C-alpha cells in the first residue's frame, strides 16, 4: 500500500494543571491513518479531546508524546521552512465563521493573503485566483470587495472555506464547521464539501456532533472517548451496527426529526461524565459501560483493551475496536 | 392553561445607515407554564432579539414596540432597577455564545457563586455548596474540582453546561435557551434536555428553546414557532407541524435535514438562495424570492398569519399549492 497522507502514531497532549492536581490528559495515545482523498469523521463526547487532537496534528499545540507524519515526513522534525511548505498542504476550517475572519479585511484581501504569504501567483493573477475560489464555494464576483460583517453566517463560512482552499491543500481539517449555521444553509455547505472533495480530491478530518452529517460526508468514522479512539470503522458498517458500547450509547442518543420517534436517550450510560484528569483504570469507559459485567474477572477494570481489527477488507481493517467483549462487532443489538 | 409570558405584536428595529433593520416584526406568542416552545428559523430571523427583548437586554439604540406581559406587567415598560429582580431570577437565559458570556478572568466557581449570592442572597459558604450541586446537575465531571477552573480550561461543551447551570440556579419561571446544546455531543445533549424536562415538571418552568436542530425540536418541544426575516411564518403543535407543514419555508426546512436513512450518495435538498435581509419591506412575503411555489400576489399583497383549524396558523397565501406538492410526495 502507498504511504498514507496522514499517519498519526501514539499521539498525546497533556495539559499541566495548577495547584498540584493531575495533568489533563486531553489526548492520550491516538493512532490512525488517513489516505489521500479519504474523509475521516471524528466524533465523541464533549471534552473527549477532538479539538485538541486536531490542533496537535496541525502543529498548533506541541505534542506531549507521539508522532504525526504528513506524506511520509515527520512533522516533529521539520525546519521552519519545511513547516511552511507542509502547512500549505493542510488547512483548517473552524466552527465559528464570525471569529475566524478579520473584520477589517475585504474578501479579496482575505483570499489573497495566503497567496502573498506563500509567494504564489503574480500579483495580477491573485485577483483571478480569488474569483475562482469564490466561485468554487458558490459566491459571485460582486462579493470580492465586501467585508465580513456584510455577510450572513453561511456566506462567512463559505469565505472561510474559500480561504482554506486558496493554497490547494490536500487535507482539510474541519472542527465543527457547520454548527453555527442554520439548517437550510447547513445542507448547502454539506453539499459543497462533497463537491469539493470530488473536484479537488481533498481529504478531510471532519469533527462534528451531528452524526447524520458525518454519515453523509465521511468514508470512515473514528469514535473517541476520554482522549483515545475506541472504535474506527467504515461509515456503512458503523451506522448499520455500532460496535463499541460507547458508540452504541452515542448512536442511541441521536435525536430524530420525527416527533413520533422515541425520545433519544444515551442507552445504558451509567454514572458521571468522564474527566480527563482522572482516567479510570483499565478500560476508561468501564465505570459507565452497561456491559462491563459481562466480561469475567473484572478485566475491564484491570486491563486497558487494545485497539484491534475486528473485520478486514481490501483497504485493511474495516472495523477496529478497543473492547474486551467477545470479538463482537457482530454482537447482538 | 395559563400563559406565564405573552408577547403581543412585538416589533424591534435597529437604526442602520440605510433603512432601519426590522429584526422582529409583529411577533405574537404566548407561553404556558411548563411547556416548551421551539423557536426555529433562518440565521438572522430575530430569534435571539426576541429573547433579548424579553430580558430587557436590547441595546439602547434599538426601537421596540408591542407588549411583553409577565406577572401582570408589561416588561417593556419596566424601569431598569426592577429588571434586576426579574432578570436571571424569574426569567433567565442561556446565551448562544458561551465564550463571550463567561468572564475569562474569573473562575467558573466564582461566577456561579455570584449568581447565588446576588439573587438568592446566600452567604458565601452556602453559595459554594449550591454552586457545586448546580454543576453536578448539568453533568460536569468532578464539579468540586471544576470550581477553580477558568473558562479557557474547559471544552466548549463544558462551558455551555456551566452557563446552563447559571441560568437554572434560581429556578426561573421562564427560561430562554438560545442554542443550548449545539456545542454538545448527543449523549450530553440528551442529558441536558432531560434535565430541562425534569425542572419543568418540578417547577412548571416554561422554556423557549431556540435551536436549528429539528431533531431536538421533534423530541423536546410541545409547540413550534417558525420565523423568517423577523416574521412569523407558521406556528403549530410539534406533531402536526412535522406531519404536514403548512408553510413552504417550514416544508423546505424539514426537507433539508440530513437523516440517518438518507441515501448517502445524493445531495441534500436545499432551499435555494440566501437568507433574507430584514429590511422591513411590508408588502409581500419575505420568503417569496426563495419560495418554489411563489406567485405574483406573494410579492405584492400583505400576507398575514392566518389561524387554521387545530390551533395552528400560517402566513402563506397559497397553502393549497403546497398541499398539492406534498401530496405528490416530494417530501
Ligand atoms: N489549554 C488548556 N488547558 C487545560 N485544559 C485544557 C486546555 N484545552 C483543553 N483542555 C481540556 O482538554 C480536554 C479536551 O478538550 P477539547 O477542547 O479537545 O475537547 P473536544 O472533544 O473538542 O470537546 P467539544 O466537543 O466540547 O468541543 C477537556 O477536558 C478540556 O478541559
Ligand atoms: N445590536 C444590533 N444592531 C443592529 N442589528 C442587529 C443587532 N442585533 C441584531 N441585529 C439584527 O437583527 C436581526 C435578527 O438578529 P438575531 O440575532 O435575532 O437573529 P437570530 O435569529 O438569532 O440568528 P442566528 O440563528 O444566526 O443566531 C439580524 O438581521 C441582525 O443583524
Ligand atoms: Mg471541540
Ligand atoms: Mg441567535
């Protein structure tokens, strides 16, 4: 197999605490691969470390441990200059279209700034490039000289995406890019993400709480719990049958837009939401797991389960899971 | 049932360089004790402004007309010093943006304690105990340890739960919750919505739930009010609204929600065009430029909210055109 575009190995980010408390193990040993052109969803409990993981991959936080390789190059060992070259190839879209654009810059200058920084295109061509970018996100030329406050939330998010596309990245990291938008605009942006992927062969690392959107956009989905990945599977498989008990709880809590449907509830989740300062022993999910008793000899409490392949296909493992329960994945619902 | 809060013909406008922005236009709604009213609509349709009006938090520059009745008084005429007894106490709000509504320089514990000290006049010690309990109620792990955390040390979802704890601290009669669970994962969302439901049963708190998640509306609202460009498009009980929307905008919204059983390889249906600017145009329907059923009168005639059987109302001059289309199964 060819080198993955992104190779994350045992990545960890711990934040020191004040006052002698234990460190916050926001991300604690995450490994996964992302192939070129692939779209990987990242979901999980609020506070489980999704944003921190994304920020560490992007080099916005220094890892406490582990490595990130982009196209075979180790990001930890790069010189400033090579960093700049790599940064061109991985871009980010944040949740908040309001906070992420400079209110004093016109759209033209927002879109050409990355080109100037990286010395791309002749000055005269940059304007044309900006127009092409606007067009790619479904905005017309009349918007070029307007300022962020003159746009609706959806339009601003499009501008944020256009800016991220300016350097023709191969990887777009999106941290909840849709949650500030209303439904009709969300649908437009979801379709835009799908289209951009088809047109430019972009790979996505896509963080979202809306699992229906993730299903629409992602080939594979990684489920995180307390700083670690507990399950990665191809979307079709995962949505047809969530494997890990946490994934099941998560999926059972999805609200369905139908008032006749049963009220969503997090099936069987016991006890308190987890705290990354106090990682439980063994499997971090065991105090809340509805099925921990099924495993003999309190193994879930004593021993952390490894992330192991459960089902293979042509691309490698179709489902990987960290759970002591019987080689399920096929377990009954 | 008795209404705890009644909004009558509310109109809010903001001066701007051109024509004033008419953020809310002739909006009427009534809220019963213990019920949850969903407020949905396009970005910029006036949801937050409506809530701010009911909390007396609109900027001075705004112009407000209409009445908001609470406890036999019109809140819009309340002097500021009396507001302090109502706001945060009898009527409270969870704000849309958790980062700007917490003070970055104070620990979250201090900020919560202040609520208890000011509104419930608890001494510091008791305020602390009450604050820890309040954080536990919204499912924050290890609430006692979190008391000393600063807002930036919490994840987005944790900050949101702190705000919810602050808003519920005084057991208000009316809560405006502005996108309270948008930043949360679905399990914590379910937990928060359960908590709100429990508080409603215990203390008959009424909730105005502002959200763009129609799944949340379906699972937790008794009634829904659909806004567009500051105007009411449709209002109905939740079940009939989802079963048979009577306004093309509502119908468009419902269609564009991604569902878990959609075909994965087809684009989502969208509502074409861009959200309207609330420019205060009085004639015609504000949704007309994006409406698939629009006809000439939609642009020129006044389109009032018309009462329909079953306690619903819709502001569409061509409800039959919509019904025809729905019948052909385009939903
Ligand atoms: N600068 C920081 N200092 C200390 N702790 C931090 C810091 N940033 C994040 N954390 C902690 O790290 C954990 C993970 O936070 P992160 O923002 O990555 O979560 P998340 O999965 O993105 O959550 P959400 O879905 O709510 O956005 C949280 O417990 C948070 O409190
Ligand atoms: N302080 C203000 N000055 C001028 N215009 C304002 C002000 N506050 C709100 N507006 C305008 O009033 C209209 C309604 O805004 P509001 O915040 O109520 O929308 P919303 O329905 O809450 O939207 P969203 O879903 O994006 O939060 C918008 O056109 C907005 O630009
Ligand atoms: Mg986050
Ligand atoms: Mg708002």
